[in-house]
C-alpha cells in the first residue's frame, strides 16, 4: 500500500513538473542560433530544420520551430494560391543561402558544413 501511494505521489509530481520543463517556441527561437553554431541543427532544402547531432534539446528546438514554419508555409500557400511544397522549396533555398559559414546544411541527403 505504501508503494502504491508513493508511486501515485511521484506520478502527480512528475505530471505537474513536465509542463514546466517543456520549451516554448520563443525559447526555441532563442536557442536556435546556439544549436546551429554547436553543429546540432542545420537547414534542409525542404525548408525545415534537421537534427545533425542530438543533445541539449536539439530535437525539441527543431520540432517547435518546424511546427511554426509548417503553419507559416501553409498560410503563405493558401494566401498565394500555390502548393505548400513550392513554398517549402523556396524557403529551403533561401535558408540554405542564408546559413552562415561553418554551420550545417543538408545537400543530397548528407550534412555538410557550409
């Protein structure tokens, strides 16, 4: 009985703590340049971020920013009467061009330093 009570308490505490551990989009945006500089994230030709080297919340940063990008690409496609894939390709090309020297981009499915 004591073990069950302790487990219930632990689950409640973890349930309350998890939202506090979640990263916001603003936090992800603030962490993006550092993650790129450390070689953890890179730009892909499809307009989204990719994880080059996991760690330090790289996956969460990419997930949140990619989610926001996808929403924006959908809006732009709808407003301009074009396919979302076309918006993604244009955004991807621009992102690859704007990526700073020494950071990662994906070309032909492989990560390379620009």
